[in-house]
């Protein structure tokens, strides 16, 4: 089943850069500024966490912890414009820690009862079990493919396809040249197209 | 018809709505007549739609931002990793406290370039002479700002400063600092009293953002984050001594040593690595022992000549008109000055030799950075390092 393409339409020209938001978070103790960074990158962080933790609620917790850690270590971020890559590495570490903690927990639980459903899809996704299973597989493959991209490519993909930024807006947010952004987008597309070719052939589900 | 090769690169951009006007028309026209490009275009369009929909499907649930901000504001102890919170509170408070100092330090740096100081290369846009947090200042690099009389600098945790693509702009600090006499450097987690020291200091973020910054950093930061620790300041002493206070402890660092300030008692997880790098530093120190001994000898000889010259100057002033004797004295002075200068030249060469050994070791392992962006010379000397791009 096709879902509606969810994009947030940008308010043109008023979007502050990552670096600006980082600085505002730090210097003015501006919660809104950090909130905007959370809004901007929550999808990316969640996807990374989900890819590693493989369970929606646990991934959500890891995503939350990622942002809390990032906020508290913000002062040690030397290049604010590198926020996305830095955040991405915190996300990975946090998710890996969460996943290993979960492994311990489930080992213990294996002795007792551990029948709680573990699903990478959010609760509320209902329908034909077969369709859901295919969807799980597709999401899982997409997360894996995106996760394998270098961090800057990954954040470009999220800003473009999840947040609906144009290349110009991504360049503005990340402080890079627009040529760099478009070439990243082109290359990310080529890589993803190749990696996900079999799914595309079957038709996206 | 346009070449497929060029068109192919544009297909993802067209499919993602990044092309318009004639270029978009050209690509569309080509795709209309070229089966493989048409197929690729439709695949890219499908991919763009699918990515948006699938990634949106697994976004965090409602009120995620509120939950994050709530967790951030939650009082100590209510959150998860206790260590993280303990560590985090400290630098953050320090940054807030340092914010006022940023302006002072920045004023000092750039005011001096406008009045009395010399801006050798690099300039602030619009000849600004004050720097405010949150505002961007463009500086051409490499920039050297001469700053006579600087005896201290706030260099670290200045997150209001950053350096980007050859542009200095509200950077946090990693720096070289050279002090002629004693001076004090404060960071969020250490205070160092430096005596005739040349040091590197850096407090940096973690993980991928800093890949390429340094071997030590690449090793330590991912671990620091995995353990929920903040990243401590790194201090490397090249010359002189540094008395470091941090986390309630004190330590005297001599040339060739480095340490991380971190308030945690007991051994740190970096100890093994620090020992390994310190072994290299020791090796470099041994390698340069002969040169350094010669350097010291030449320094004392040059100082002796300087004392003699000072004596001559006094005598000359006392003679007051005795032309024959004063001409003779002047001649001797010239000779002594020439010998002194020759010694100083050798000193410079020795310093370069020593620096070469250390530079190789450190640039490869510890400080793989871009060129110096900003240097302050005089009795204080600081270089802001451009790194990681």
C-alpha cells in the first residue's frame, strides 16, 4: 500500500544553518534553537537507531538519548557546521550501546517469558500480515542502504527526501557549497538505486 | 541529442525536483527518446517517493521534540547515565561563564590588530574591531596577527568561535600557544600555568566530525562518547613547563609530555594510548637531545654576548665625547654584535631541526591539521588551527 509522501514544506529563506542553531543553543541557552535541530535531524537519528536496535520503541529511546547527549556535549563540538556528522556518530554509539543492553536483557528474558512483539514498524501499522512483513523487509533494507552511506551523504538524503529541503537549502543548512550538495545527492541516488534495485523491480511496498 | 553520460548524472536531480528551466527540458527531451534514460528516470522518481514515504513511516512519534527537551531539562539523577550528566554539567556551565570572556579575548586579539598590533595577513571584514558571539567574521587565511603584550588568552571551549573553509567564524578553540614568561590559560576543565612554554591545546567534539583531526582524537572520542563521557582538553607541551590544575589535581608537565584534563579520578581509558604516544614523544626527545644541548649552549653564549653589549653601551654612554676611545669601543661592539647574531642564527637552525623531528611525529599522529589560521605573536602567541575540512 502506498502512503502519502510526507514532506514538510520549507519556509523559504528563513531557515537558520546548523551552525547558527548550535551557536544559539550554546550562547543564548536557546531551547527553541536546539528544538529546531531535533526537528531537523530526528528522522536521521531515528533511522540510524532503528537500523541498529531493530525495535521501534527502543530505537525511539535511543534517539532521545542521542539528542540529550548531543545537547550536553554541544560545547565540545568544535565545528558547529559539522553538527550533522557529529550527531550521527553519537547516534550510532548510543544505538550500539542500547542494542547490546537489549541483547543482555533478552538473554535474561529468554529464560522467562519474552513474548512482547519486537517490531521495527511503529505501533498502529495494521493490515494483512503478509503485506506488513513485506513492508518490514522494505523498511529494513532502506534503513540498511541509507546507513551505509557516508554521514554527509546520509544527512543530505534525509534533509532532501524526509524534510523536503532543496539542495540550496541543504547547502545553506550545512554550510557547504551547493555543488557539493548536488553531487552528494546524485551519488547517493546512484548508490541507493543500485542497492535497492531488486525492491524497486518488485514495486515499492 | 545530448550524450547519455552527462544526462545520467542529471537524472536523479530531475527526479528529485532539483532541475528547472532549459536544463530540465533538455533532460526530459533526451529521456523521451532514450529508453534506458527514461527507465532510470522513472526508477529515480520511484526511489525519491519511496525514500520519503518509508523514512517518514518510521520517524519518531508525536511530541518527540518535547520529550527530548523534557529529558534535557530533567533534574540530575532522573535521567539515565549518571556519569554523562555529571560530566555534562561542568563544561556547559563553564561555557556560559566563559561567554563573557570570549568577547574580552576576541577584543584583545583584534583590537590589537587595529591599534599598535600588526595584521600581517588576513583581515576582518569591514575592519571590525570587536567580535560578538553569533556574528560571523571573515578572515583570510593564513592570518597572522601580531599582538604585543598578550600574556594570557581564553582559548578553549569558545564554542562561539569556529573556523570553516578558510574563514574564521565564531570558533571554538584548539590552538598553539607560546609564552615568553609565565601566563595562564583557562579552559572548562583545566587551568595551566605556563612558563616559557610552547603548547598545543584542543578540546573537541567526537566521532566522525573529527575524523582526520588526529590519531589520538580519532581513537579517544568515539570511546568517550560510547562511555557517555565528555571530551577533555588535550594539552601538549613542546617547550617549557606547564603546571596544570584539573579536577582537583595538579600536575607538572615538561616538554614532550601531554595529558588530558578530565576530572575523573583514577586511570582513564586513554592511558594505554597516551603511554604509546608518549613513548614516541620520548623517542623524539631522545633523538633531539644532542641538538637541544647545543641549542642551550648557544643560547647561553648569545646571552653572554648580550650582557657584554649592554656593558659596552653603558661605557659608551659614560664616555660622553671621548671620541678616540668611543670609536674603538664602537668597533668592538660591532664585532660582538656580529658574533651574537651568528649564534642566534644557529639557534634558529637548531630550533628548526628540533621542530622538524617533533613536527613529523606530531603532525602524523596528534595534529594532522590544516594550516595555521591565526597567529598571535609577541609575548603571547596563538595559532587557531583549521582542521577537519
